[in-house]
C-alpha cells in the first residue's frame, strides 16, 4: 500500500507543478487558461471512466468464464 500512496502523491505533486508552470509561461489569458484546464480535466476524467468501464467488463467476462 505504501508504493501506491507514493505513486498517488507523486502524481499529485507532479500535476500541481505542471499546472503552476503552465500558468506562469502560458500566453493565454487567465480565463482562457482556466477554461482549457477545466476542459482537459473533464476529458481526462472521461477517458479514465471509459478505461475503467472497459477493464471492468473484461474482468467480469473473465470471471464468468472461470465460474
């Protein structure tokens, strides 16, 4: 469990640093930048949900075969 926690914390810190860098060096206005970040966040969440649903379906199919 410690490795997973380290991974999650590392990803969170990396995301925060990446966001800060983008805010500091981006030529876009604040409102556009915020809109772009929100859009990217929503797209990432959608991708993660789709991948999760697909993996769940695969695992359920495998479980059904093994029963």
